[in-house]
C-alpha cells in the first residue's frame, strides 16, 4: 500500500518565463486531464526517440476551420508523424485556405436562418463564405479532376498525392497539410473520401460535360470516369502496418480515421501471423467510452481486439483538441529542436510496398 503513496502531487508554480515543455513536464505531477496532457507529451516523445517506427495520425473533427492547420503541417514537415488518415472535410478546408480562402471568427449566438440567407456557413463559432466554397468546388471539378485518368482505380492516397502536387503549383498559401505531405513523402488516406466536398466535386466532373473555348470555338469535353477504390485504401494502409517494424498511433478525435488505423493492426496480424498491434497510442477526444462508440473507446478496450499491444505505452486525454494540441506540439517543438530519427520512406510499386528507414536530421 505504501508504494501507492510514493509520488506526491506537486502544485505548479507560476513563473513568467517558464517554457511550455517545462510546464507539460510539471503537469505529469498534477491530476485529472492536466496530467494526461503531460503523459501525451511523454508518450509522443518516446515515439520520436525510437529509431525505426511508423507513426500514424488520425485527424477527425473540424480541426482546420478551428485554426489547427499549420500545427498539422508542422508535424508533417518535422516528421513527427509519418502517415495521416483524415476526414475529407479537414483536407477540403486545407485546400480552401491554400487557394486563398479564409475562415472567420464568428459566434455560436447567432440567427442561423439569417446566415443561410447571407450564404454564410457556421462551424460552431467559425464562419465561412459559402460562395468561396463554391469557387473551390469548381476548382476541384474543372481543373484538378481533369488531370486524373479515366477508368483507373485510384486509392485515396494516390489522389491526395496528386492533389498535393497540383496544389503546390497553384497555391497562394503553401503552409498546407496537402502540400507538406506531398513534399515530405507522408501518405494521406481519406477512407470517407465521398463524404466531403472533395468527393462530390470530383463526382461532378464525372457527371458533367465540360465546355471549353478552343480557337474561338466552344468544344464539349466528355464526362470523366474517375474511380476511387476504397478496398485499395484498405489494402495499402494495412500493408504499411504489415511492413512496419513498429507502429504508434495518435488520434485527434475518433470517427472513421481512428477505426481505419486501428484495423490495420488487425489485418496485419491476420496476414503475417505475428502480433502487429500498435506499440504506442495517444488520443485527444471529448467522446466518452460508456456510450459504446468507437470514438470514445479506451485503448484497453482496443487491446481486446488486438488493435493496441498488451504492453503498449498509451495516454488518453478527454479534452478539446483545439486546447490540448497547440500545447503538446509547442512542448515537442522545444524538446526536439534537433530531430534525429530514422523516418520511413514509402515506395509503392505494382500495388506492393517497400519501407526504407532513412536517418533524418532537422
């Protein structure tokens, strides 16, 4: 019993010049979700000190409209994450801002019927101009989608790589998730691609003929036949966990991105006949476990499925990610001013994958 009373709670002292990384270290000796913030920094730091590991990031919720876009871009550029699984909405809003669109400080105390009449969309207390969204939809449909091949079964990873490449040539703001991932060789999967403006804008390219002006004459271009193969997504993502020497997972929210990453461990274990459950696990979520939803389920529950390793180092914080993520990433930026880790390089050929770990010094 005495072993349980060895480590006292240490009240945090207020010091004007205290570094954020020192604060998160001190939070390890506080209570409740404050301690969990410190534990997240601790577990993430352990991942970054591993020589050969693939770090997955699941990105759900409206993180980009809420101002988290550059933080995610920083994580990619610094290779603090290696593979991303995101909702289509986050990627669409990233594209929107890269093309010059803005999200605006609004309020949740507002007449939404009036907003609708003014073509202003609301995401809790964030406003956006729906007319500018429409311009982005047309850009996807009439410019980017036209560069895609007909009748080729794309994975979402392949489309998003090509979108990052295309956007890099046209963006007004290149501090973008899509562009950073393209430049850094970080794959992005979007298993619910069709559940977003990205998906329906590409669908419109399949539905509508395009009229162009060539030498003063109107020419009708045929409809596209763009195919997104969701089973290819499952195949490619599971191969990453199969081939990885070790994996860690970071979930911002839950939803489809969380389950999609979780299932790579299950599939990889089936395929290899070895335990490929994730060795490190972090989640920041406001969802609770007692309702039985995947978004709130604990890592302990995940262990029963073989998704999380029995000896995995894990930290789960029940809090708003827009509060926790900036604190955690700033702390990591102080702790890892020089990044020295072997980062995975993914080489895709004929639906096969090779992972090579390359020393990276930043």
